């Protein structure tokens, strides 16, 4: 049996036939450098986002843009604030760039504790990273709560909407009113291009220009540009696929709940699962599944969590079925 990878919240399906074709057609041109700054992709994204191309910055995955934002908008001794649990990419990037990180716990349902955040903000805090929906907890903070926070602080707020295609919730309408807001999006999740590395930021023209001026001229490769432009012309295909993943998520949730796990509400392509009720540690569960060639993500080592949480991607029908069967066996041992 080949390895079942449910640990990286990837799309379980290959790209659409149109996207595969354009990648294969473009392959014969890669002796040439890619078009600069994403070529025609920012234009293609204007229709999808409703924002002008001056407000869009393309990066080599949203990971690239996370690092760029920290690099440009913080000086030595300045700080990044992150409500936790959240996506480790933020503090990995901050640590790589020698920036200090402040963690603030989310509330019991993984919502934002706005008062605690406000208490921790000093003039040294320059950027707050909020994944919405959040990874790994999968929940969505309502836009009006984010708006309240964005309008109360002076520092930059990055709202990472990497899972937007699943949640369909965005704070993009606030961009024109809030000069401190940057939104991040990705082609890795709903659009299944994780291996090509493509993300983008949406913000006001001034911040976008500062970001763009610091990106690499050839930072986004030819195949990624061609594939992403074609994804945006093939949205019906992708929306149908996302609908399928959302349906499979409901079935996987039901299966996990029947086995006695706590499954949290999800606006993403993964489920966040509590194991404490079953007295199963998530480190044991991860190892045991790994020994059977199934990879899920133990979240027990993340700041803000203990050893009773894991995250699993919603895989395809067969993968979900095998996962549930293996977990059922583990539970009776
Ligand atoms: C919240 C969040 N932001 C950013 C990323 C990185 O995405 P990309 O593949 O676009 O670098 C991930 C990947 O899992 C994520 O979950």
C-alpha cells in the first residue's frame, strides 16, 4: 500500500485536465526566465478578488509572503504577535529573521481573546498574524470581530485566508477602510497547486508596492503562473471539487464522532480532532498510524495545545475510509 498523506492539508486530487495541459505545454518554454512579478497573473486575479492589480502581490507560496512581510515591516528588537494555537510558519519565519514572537492564547473555543491581545500590544509589536480559518483548529472568526480588532490597533494585521476557497469568508471589503490590513491567499489548498508554490497578498496599493519592491523579480516560476491563470478560467471544475471535499468532510466527521473522538467545527479541508475522551495521546496515535503508512499531524507539540489533538486532511473517499478503519482498530486495542 502506498503512503496515505493526510498531514499537510493538501488537496487529494490532481489538477484539472486544463491545468495539466497548460503545465505540460509550458514545460517546453522553461529554458526562458519566467515573466517578471507573476506576469499576467495579477491581472487574472483582479476578477477573482475584486481588487485592482496594484493591490495584489504574488509570491512563491504564501510562506514566501509571510517571511517578506516580517522582513519589510519589522526592525531589530520589534515583535510579532500570534494568537495561538496557530500555523507554525509564522513563528518559524520570525525566528529565522531574528524577531521576537509574543504568543497570546485563544479562548476555549479557539476564538480570539481581543482583550488579551490588546493588553499585549506595545509600540514594539509591528505585525499580528491571524489565520482565518485557523490552522490547525479549523475554526473561522466572524469578519465583524476581526474588523473590530483591525480598527483598534495601529500595527499591521495579516489575515491569512489560505483556506478561503472552503470558508468563502473574507475581510477583503475592509481593505479600503483599514490601512493596516494585509490578506494572504494561497493556491495550495482549494486549488491544489501546493507543489508549484503560489500565494498572493491583497492589501492597499501603498503596502502592496512596498512588498512588490522587495520581491524577487523572477520569484514565481513559469509553470506556476500558467497553472494559476488556467485555474482561474476553470473555476467551475474547482468549485465542484471543493463541494465534494466539503461533503466528504461531513462524512469523515461523522465517522470520527462515531468512534468517540471530539471533532471541532471546520471551515477548511481538514478536521481538528480531540482524543482525550478516548484516553489516546495524539503522539501515540500519530506514530501508530505512521507505522501503518498513514500520516496525520500530531498537534500536541504546538504552543497552546497538549498531547490530545491531531489534524487530518479530508482525503479522497478511499483514504478517509482506510483512516477510519485503522482508527477503529486502534480504539479497541
Ligand atoms: C494558515 C496557513 N498559512 C499559510 C500556509 C502556507 O501555504 P503555502 O503553500 O501557500 O505556502 C499554510 C499551509 O498549510 C497554512 O495552513
